[in-house]
C-alpha cells in the first residue's frame, strides 16, 4: 500500500465527568505521542448528541474536555485541539461512509447494543451510524495512528474496513486522481500498557464509566485530594494480601484493577508493582495508591479549574485548532469528491 505520513488522531466525547479511565486509557497516551508525532485531538461533540444532551451542559462539557487536554499537557500550538462541529467535513465524509459501510458491519457493534439497551427501536439513527462518523473523524485527516482505550477496538476495526472498502471500490478512480493504489490509510489502534480498560472501583467486572450513577465507581479528573482518598479507601477489594506474581491477579478483578491503575500512574508495569507490594495488605497498598493518585491528579484538577474559569481562552484554542484542522480536512474532502465523480468548482 502507498506510504502515508504518520499522523495521530483521537477523540473524547464531551459527556459527563472525565475520569481516570479516560486519563490512563487515552489522554496519557495523547500526551506521550506529541513527542514523536504530529497529533490532532478532537472534542467529539457530534458524537455526544447521539444520545440526548442538555445544550447548556454540553457547552460546558466541551470546554471541560478542552481544559483537560491542556491541563494534562497537550500543547495546542505545537499540535491541534479542536471541537468536531467546527469542521463540517467530519459530517460530510461520514455521509459518504454511511454509503460505504454495510448494515451487517454496524449490526455487530457491541457499543450500540449496550447503549441502545432493550428499547432499540427508540435509539437514534445517529447512535447506530456513530462508527461511520468515527471513521470519518480519523480518515478526514488520513491519520495513521489512533490511541484509544480497549473499548474502542471494535470501532477501529470498522474504520479499517471502511477505509479498505473505499480504496477497493474506487481503486480505478483513486489511481486516476493521482493517489496511487490507496487513498485512505488503514488506521492502527494504539492500545497499550497496564490500564487500557480501567474498571469501576465498586465492581471489578464493570468498566469505569462517565454514566455510572455511583460517583464512588470512578475517580474524576476534577476530584480533590479528599475525594480521591475516600474513593480509593472505599474501593472494593478481597480479603487476601496482594500476590507476588501477575498470574495471581487473574481470578481477582478488583486487585488486578487497582494494581493496573498503580502501574499506569507510576509509569511501570503490574509485575514491577507486585515486586514492591506482593504480600502487602490492601490497607498498605491503598495508602500508597492514594498518595500516588493525589500527586498525579491533583495538579491536573487544579489546572482544569483555572482553565475552565477562562472560557474566552478555551474558545480561542478551539477556534484556532478548528481553523487548522479544517484546512487539512477540506483537502481530503475535495479529493474524495473528485474520486466519487462529484462536480465542484
Ligand atoms: P469516551 O469518554 O467514551 O469518549 O472515551 C474517551 C477515551 O477514553 C476513549 O479512547 C476510550 O477508549 C477511553 N476510555 C473510556 N473509558 C475507559 C476505561 N474505563 N478504561 C480505559 N479507557 C477508557
Ligand atoms: N468513540 C470514541 C469514544 O467513545 C470517541 C471518538 C470519536 C474517537 N471519534 C474518534 C476516538 C476517533 C478515536 C478516534 O471513546
């Protein structure tokens, strides 16, 4: 396949509270990748409205996710931070992809099944078509690498299928338009490290999520030291001391989760954490985890508060990012129109 310039893209929905799962599964990777790649990070507001949103709340959530990106260390000047709805090419390419993706592919998406629940007839068409919009987000920049948590793996596979089918269906026109044997790259998911799926603090078999009714199930990026300490101390555990080897975590989802969180926050691995804490009681381990969490998350929460207090600055970051993202997206969309045979001036 043709050689594509390496480019990182990822998105976070502006819905509810950003939590430790978003941070360790995604945002930490976003920050790291800035050193080695050009990066585009998007607040995906068009995805948010696939389920009902209160407009006032949505506005503040968009600003909050933007603030989190910056507070965690993403540089909006060296890279791009923007909100999806300011670059109309996302929705435009998504329509094209709605016509490329097959019903059978979308029918397999587990996130749709979970989110639609029992009353599927009443789910929005947008919720169903969500993965085609996600493919458009990535491919409108012809991005090659996508850092995400484990829960997005299936959507990434669908993005690759869409890219591949587009490349195949239009191969002749892609070649004639001067793009060689492939117009879209097949984007690679980057799902690595000890915390690609952070679980609820109340139930080690459930994903930590923005929508869990219990605030004790998650650590929010805006939680203060007190709240973090309370939540970690109350986190569900079992009565055994920690094992010394990683295999010992297998039948113990809560222990596995807390060790994974510690490893990710300290930039080490589960086995390294168990070398230090194997044989320790949870009370000892939890105290260390509280200290580590407060050290890592405290400054982020404080910076987020400062940034969200200055919406004019946040909005200017989004405007500037959207402008730069739009320039790339427009080029792709022009080429797509040529490949499809549309007329444009
Ligand atoms: P969302 O909040 O659904 O927009 O997710 C934003 C990013 O955080 C995506 O890359 C998700 O895969 C990731 N993410 C969300 N929840 C978790 C979790 N519990 N563990 C790890 N990653 C997560
Ligand atoms: N679907 C992702 C989630 O819920 C968010 C998202 C939208 C995304 N578009 C994307 C992630 C493109 C990576 C790339 O977490």
